[in-house]
C-alpha cells in the first residue's frame, strides 16, 4: 500500500505538485494521466525517493520514504522514463549487477534472474550488448531490472514512449501479467495506454489532482446521455415530429436533401375522363405540397434513456426509411480535456 499525504513539490515559485493526497491499495494497476509537465514524473520520483518533497509524506507499506528509505525502497521496483541501463554491459551481466545492488541473496539470485528473464522474454538476447538491442528490448531490460527481487510495488514512468505498435502491445501485455502479484503504478500521457491496462485512474493537471476514479466509473462518465446520429428518408413533417418520440430530449436536422412532392386527396389518376372541378377556396383545396427527402439528424436522449428501439419503431410506423443509426459516445479524451482543459493529449 502507498499512502500519500499533502504532498507538495516546489521549484522556486513554480508548484510542480500541489497538496496531493492519495491511497493506493495492493493488487491493482493505477494510472497517472496528465499532459506533459502536469507533475506525473515529479510525483513518481518523490514516491521512489529519487527526489525529496517540499512538504508532505509518502509511506510505502508503512515505511516513510524519507525517514526509512532503505525499508521503503525494498518494496519498490522502478522504471524511469529513460531506462537506467548500461549499453556496454550484456543483458545477463547487467541483471546480475542489479541483483547485487539490490542485495538479493546469492543462493536465490540466479533463480530470481531466470524468473525475471522468463517474464520479460529476454533469454534469446541475454548474451548481447544492451546498446545493440532494439528500443523495445532495451525497454524490456529496464522492466527486468525493476522486477529483480520481485518487489510488491512496480512503478513505470512512460513505459511505451517511442515504441512501435507491436512493441507497445507486448509491453502492455507484460504490465497486465504483473497484476496478480504486484501493485503497478503507470504514468502516461497516452490515453489508450491508460484505458487498456488500468483499474483506477488519477488525472493530474498543473500539479493538481483533478480526478480519481475507477475505469468503470470513468467509462460511465464518458457515456453520459445517449446521442444518436440518424439518417432517414421520407416526409419532412414526419421527420420533424421525431422530437416527440418518448425519451428524446432534443432532435435537430443537421443536413437535408429534399424535394417538393404534390399529393392529392383525389384518387383519380391523371388522364382519366373524370371531370375536374375548379378549386373554390383554400378550405376545399385537394392538393398539398409535401417535402420528401433524405435527412441527417442529431438526437439527444434524456438521461439514462436508450432510445434506439423507439426511434426504429417510429420510423416503421411513419414509413421513414432508416438509412443509418449510430451512437455517439464521449471518449476518454473528451473527459480528459473536460477536466484539464488541455490540448496536450495523445491517442495511440
């Protein structure tokens, strides 16, 4: 468990982290999401003891990171944004070096390294120099050093930056595999990465915590009121009345391709021998103009209403041809921008 109380970090007049209060329970994957410069990496560095806070407290499994740094750091494996690897060392040699630094028992050291290499799939490159590896494999080596000793808490700062799509998927799968035995903290500005692996999300903006919620609740917030994009073909008068469908809050025609059609109350066909009686007044008029065409609509449902079936049934009853019906929902990006007002957000 990690307990963060009133954590603040200042650089002169600049407040990088402002009065942060968090509790992270064991056995979950937590995501720190925010634009570049939001304070994510600063928070990671304080939690791991790399830098000190201006004020506040961080406890790792009950140990204060400042007062009991050795005990607290034994509980943590950390992968910074730039992996702390030595290019002139071979992979196995480097992991042995890390195990020695972490004071892993000599009798279990080889077994521990093998377990980590199994998990990160590094056996095929164990004899290669790290500087000759691809960026994806160097990232795996960085993850392996964080896992040496199997610490309870794994902290990963931007673990997929600069990787290609295949490498990103591999690293995400690896992160998910850690959940059963570790608490994982993942810092990222990539929305898809957070939504793909995290159980709980902390959204940080300008050093402030602006949201703390489970992915389930965030997804519920993302959905909001149902909004439909609908395309129909038929009479405009029937289309306009779609606003009266039960559960509909508003209905707007956003685009139309229409034509005027003459309709008659007279059942006789043109060219018949029936004598045509001149129209005497508007009240006795037998011909009316009706607009038919193709209409694109934006329909907003009332809160907690699913109106798709009602829209379909209305179209059938009024002989409207339903050409398209799709649901528009908020994305995590929409929620992020709503909370932070930031444009510095990326989707993978």
